[in-house]
């Protein structure tokens, strides 16, 4: 018990142990919300006797999920920890649908359409219907309609021609998903709501529901939370309205008020001490968020020393910016290599499009890095090809996956032929696979003319798919794993030599090496899947579970699960490579960095048009996004702005208006700091140490500052110690 509550302050302890059924913890960044939530889960299991499989925990990142799991494993053992229902809303929703989806007519073995599938489907329908609507916006419009639970019929009924056009696409889109037995991200949540609404018995034994990052839940997720908890209404949520950054995905900050209204007896607990960042970083970040006149002020106290003022640096171009970041990383490493390792650095970007120059500069300098949160490993071409093969093997009706790989590697099936095939399949209302299969077998009444070489190509493709399918079936003689399956595909399509040939002529095969490394990473992930928790729910009512005898084989299940994980991880979760042998600098989007922290953070591309983004409607949300980024930093924060996107470009960027305010100036440095070893060591030592909960003075330099009220002058004189200077 004491162990559990160690390193928690009084309010945190109160939140962990409160017997109150519904708890709301709203608090600023770094105040220990996630830490508190983790401790509460452990407390409920070890002290209150809750069964892990009756606790649902929605976390935002894999890292949070992992930390929580590790902690709980230490207390209750691996067996029980595995049964905890822990993950994103989507992954938990999917588990319910896998186990109980048949109750609402969902077919077994459904797949998940990820965002590129969704876009491809919409694009095809858009073209076929010759829709006048702007193609690029339709997928997200469908998603918004779904998040608001609007069906196509509602748009059909509209008087506006434009809405009727939209309804037609929306309707066809739904029909396409249904015929391929696919659910999109929104469906997973919506169908789960439908399931739990009509079959409350599925959650009869749920004892507690805990949600991290509550400010970013949308209406459907809120409803799902209430449905999870419908029998006992024991809900704990933690969140921070100042960090709400997902309204573009229909997140509703209103959910906070809704919860207070729906659950009258909610206990609110406030945390106000920040244990993450230096006081200087916090003060600078606070100056940014305070520009939002409508926000509710919250007290925020720094527990760490003043530290170093964040650096705001203008560079002539994005190339110079990348070079400068690399120089700074090298400089800090040279001065304090034993204190700061590469994995202590993060480079955060507004959009993935900005990453190329930084990747190149890091690569040239030989600094290892990894891309997370929004940089989609699974979208790399060579990975995507193998995944698409797996998708077709798992679900031959997945038209889009099939269309992407039937000629990959090239099998002389030209684009025109493929287009005709797709059209014919659509007209006949059959899947592309059935059509290709019929052609390969030289059977059936097929209209599309295919050349002899294309026919051969199709036959070879069909053979590969059939061979792989037979290997994973229950009755297969061979003992086959997912890794074997991927290996078989690689062999059959001669992928290695194909990649080698494609890489030929490029810088000494560098291209091939990098691509092959990705293939190996995919194999490593496929190995991991058998090791991680089986997703089979241990929900108690066995009668509800369909008999599995005629169901998929274990490998078919694993394959489906693997593909679902891939689809869901590219949605929101952050792949985390903790424990990797080489320590790497992290490159992430600002969105993907939510909830995480690093000793040194660079936010690059902080210019008007990037933050706020030129296409963003909600300036306040853009400001919150910058605030989220800044509050990830523990000891050093760098903000940089390239004045031109490229050296050739002549339109000059201005620094983000969120930073170009006079109030901020005293809190930022224009030039990089002149780092002394003493400063860095000091920062690292203080920031790495868990702050004592009684906030006793550490080394005489603890800044007990009320940031929000800005009670203290910058030089820290009221605190009785000298401010450190950078220059
Ligand atoms: P965010 O809003 O960014 O998600 P958070 O409120 O969830 O932040 P945590 O990530 O839980 O904050 O905690 C921030 C850091 O502070 C972590 O490193 C955590 O271990 C540390 N921390 C939290 N509470 C305490 C405490 N009482 N004593 C010492 N360290 C703490
Ligand atoms: Mg958190």
C-alpha cells in the first residue's frame, strides 16, 4: 500500500484512494494526472479487490498503456494484468465487437479500413458518380457525420442539392464497407455503442472505468464511456481543457460539463504542482496559453528550479533550421554526453511534411532517430505492400488492398486493365477478387479483355494468395506463425531482389538498406504480437460468445488481430520503442507528443501558417497545440522559425503570432544559450529526480512559483537565489 502511494502528493493520494464513485481530475500539464490514474488502477485491484478484467482503462498512448501495465504486473502478476481491459477507445471497442459483434449482425473476421483505405474508397465513388463535390474533403465529412451519428438518409432529406450529392457518396461508401466486411474507425465506436446499448449484459460485470486525456473525447466516446459504466457508474476521468487539441476529430470539450450534469455526484480534485518542467519553461508556456481570454484559469506551481529560458531562434531557411538543431544536439552531447543521451531529445513538428530536412540533417550527422506519432511506419511503401498482401489473405474482398498489390511487384497488369476490372466488379456487384479469380481460372463470363501476359500475372498472384491462405487454415499440416507467413510472401514475390533492383543506382544501396530495415522491423513486430496479450475478452457471460469450432484458426485470428492493431495504431496510438538497444532522438508531430515528456525538446517550424496552420479554423486550438508541445520539455526548450521554407523561396515567414507578443519576450532568448557544464548538470540532476511531495527545497534552488499569478519577477530575487544567465 505504502509502496503504491509513494511519491504522490496529498491531492494525488486523495484521487487514488477516494471511495467516491465518480471522480474528475482536471489539472495542468505535468501535474501527475496519468501517474495518478495508473496508481488508482493498481489501488483498485490490489486494495479494493477489483478484478482486472472488470476494469476498463482508456489511455491515449501505448507508452501510458505500457507503464500502467508494468506497474500493475508488479502488483498482481502477469496473468491478471493481461486481463485488464486497457487501450484506446478504438482498441477496446474492437475487442467488444470481436467477442459480441454477432449479437448486432457484425460478421466474424471483420477488417478495419484505415484512413488511406477510406480515402481510396471515397475517391473511387466520387469518380464513378462524377460528383461535383470537392473530393478531398468528403472522407472527413463522412467521419464528422458519423461522429454526430448522422446517417445518409438525413442528408438525402435535405433541400440542398449539395447535401444530396454528399448523401449519395456516403451511402455508397457504407455499402462498399459492408460488402468488404470492413469497419472504419468511426464504425468501431458507433457499432460498439449500438452493441452496449442493446446488450447491456455485455458489460454487466464492469466495476470501474478510467479515462486519460478526457478533454479529447468526442460525443461517441463519451457515450461509450457511459455505456461501459452503465451498471455501476464508477468513472474516473483525468484531463486538461488547455490541452484539448482534437476538435478536428470531433472531440468535444463540452463533455466535461456534460459529465458533471449527467453524474450529479462527481467529486472534483485539482492538482496544481508541475513535476515535469523547469519554472522558466512553464512560465513561457503559460504566457502562451494565457493569450486565450476565454479559458478558465488554473493555478500552476513549479516544483523545479527556474532553469534556463527557452530559446526562440529565427533561421534563414528550413535547411539552416535543421542544421542548427543538429548542431545544438551535438553541442549538448559534447558538453554533457554522460547526462543527456539521444533518447532525451525530441523534435516536435506541426506536420509530418516538415520532417524531411530534419531527417536528412540527422542522418548526415549520424544521429540515430525514430519517427513516432503521426509518422506512419506502416505507411512506408515496402511495409504497406506486405501489409496489403496480408490484408488480401485475411480478406480477399478487400478491393483496395488487392488493387494496390495485384501489380506489385509488376506482373504486367496495367493501370487501364485494373481500372476496367474495378469497374466491372462494381457493376456486377462482386468483389475484385472473385473477378480476378474467375479470370485466372479462365472461367465465367468476364467482359474485361486481358492480355496473355496479364493473365499469367493474375494467375501467379491468385496462386500466391491461395497458397498462403491454405497455410494458415486450421487443417494446415504445417505449424505456421505470422512471421512465417510474411516470410512466405517475401519469398513468393521475390521481394528482396525486387527492392534491391529498385534501389539500384541510388547512393550505394542506401535506399535498399533502409527499406529492408523496415521489412525487418515489420517482422519483429509480427513476432511481438504473439507475445503480447491475447485480445480474447474474459467477460463472464460465456453464453454470449459464439461457438468457435467453425470459426477462424488461431493464426487467422492472430493475422486479423495484427492487421487491426496496425490500423488502430496508425489512428492514434504512438508506437514506442522503449528499451531499444540504440538510444534515438524522437521526431514526432505535436499531436503525437501528447502526454509524453523529454528532457530536451525542439519545436521546429514555429511560423505563422504552420502554427497556427493556414488551414486551421480554430486559432485557440492551434495555440493549445503549441502549449502542449512546450509543456513536454523538462529542462531545455528550443523554438525555431525558418524565415523561408527553402533557400530559393522568396516569401518570408513571420514567427508564430503566439510567440510574437511583447509579454513573452522577457521569457525567451533570441539566441542559443551558452551552455556551461555546471548548468546542464544541475538541470539534469534536478529534473531527473522525482520531486519530493512535500516540496522541500532541493539544493536551495526550488522555485515555488505560482505561474498563473506571475507573482515573482524573472530574476527570482524574491526566491532568494540568483537567476542563471544564458548569455
Ligand atoms: P500531461 O497533462 O502532459 O499528460 P500529466 O498531468 O499526466 O501530464 P504525468 O505525466 O502523470 O503528468 O506526470 C508528469 C511527470 O511528473 C512524470 O514524470 C511523473 O512521474 C512526475 N510526477 C508526477 N507526480 C509526481 C510526484 N508527486 N512526485 C514526483 N514526481 C511526480
Ligand atoms: Mg498525462
